[in-house]
C-alpha cells in the first residue's frame, strides 16, 4: 500500500535571527532518503514570523536544493491575499513542487468566504496549491464540499493538509473529493493520524515529528509497502507515545529545534520571539523521549 510522509521542516536561524542557509541545508540533508519530501514555512517553520524577504530566501534555497526523489513544497500563507499570490508565483518560478496555504485566520469565514479566498489565489498562479485546514488556529474548518468545489474548478488545487485531532473530517474529505477526483491528495496534519488516513484511502501525513526521527517514519511507510499490518500497528503504538514530545513545551517549535541540536543535526536552537527555549527539566524529559524513539519495535 502506497503512503507518503512529508516533513514540515523547522526554520533554522543564526544568533541574530537571520535565516541560516548552511544549517537549513543540514536539516534537509537529514531527511533525504527517509521521507517523501518536505515543506518549508509551514507552522513548524514559523511562517508567521517571516517577512517577504526571508520567505523568498527560503524559497530560493529550496529551489536550488538537490532534492533527488523528494518533493519540495513551500508555505505561501499570508493574511494579504496578494502576498500569497506573490509567494506562490515566486515558488513556481523557482521550481518548487507546490505551495501550502492556510485559510485566513482572526475572523472565521463561511464557505463562500473560504471559496473566494482560494479562488483568488488559484486564478492568479500556476503553482500547485495545497489547502491547509487548521481549525484550532483559524476558528473554523474548510468543509469537504468547498474542497470539492475548489479542486473541481481549479486543476492547480491538488490537495489538503488536514490538521485536526479527530480523523472524521479527513475521512469525509477523502470520501467527498477523492472518489470524484482521485488525483486530489489528502494528508493528516498530526503524526498519530498517519495510518488512519492511509487506511481510509488518503495519501499520508505532513507531520512535524519527522523532523526529529525521520527514520521511524521511513520504517512505517515500509511497513505499509510490505502490507505488514502487525508492524503498522507497532508503529502506531510507538507514535502514540512519541506524541508526548509536542507537550514538552508550548508551543512545540523550541522542542523540535532542541531535539535537532541534541542529535547533532544543527548547532542553533534559536526561535523567533516570543518563543522561549527549553529549561533543564524539559531538556531531560525530551532526552528520555528521544531514547524511546530509538528503541526497537
């Protein structure tokens, strides 16, 4: 059974808060040969703290990166719809495989507002677009019917990242959209929903834990390829334990960066304000969880 795991990569900064080209490449290199691809400037990548110049710097970097078999995507989420269009077009020009765009936040939108937002962007770019549904951050959910309307009208709207703890909505999107448009890709946004989405007919997951333990998710995808449901279940039980990593610190982004620093992937765990680094107790807790990740299944 085919499945994909895409990493929403962290963004590494130097001690002055500038995008660190070399260290970001080290993160990308750590994923190569393990996951299906990565997306820069998702929520894990602190898109909300990046100005247009820094965003384009990351797009330039990803466009040049020798991705080999991986797919490489970029976030183009901006509250100014024209800036989303600008970033989407820039990513397309740089050879990025597609862009991921969260629906507008602050004020909840009805279905027509959501449709108009994505329609405005899709009509002005040739970039492939993933709808990014994250109700905990936007205050509302992009409905399966709106996904179908958008994908049916705009061929460049090719998929959805569904960041919802309950998989009911994701299954409804699979049933509503993929049965009509099989090319439409549906991904979970939480790591522990990966198997459920694949077994329901979706494509996989765009999940943050793969920043830290990409080899674990490579093994999980291999279990699906082999049709080994017992091994799939063992991975599910392990990831249910590893989800505790998200709870070490709120928000979780400093935790991910500290984990990569502890593993020797990067040197800097600098995060944009107002995020605060981990204290010693939290670091010890994280180290215990990383030990768990390395245990045999």
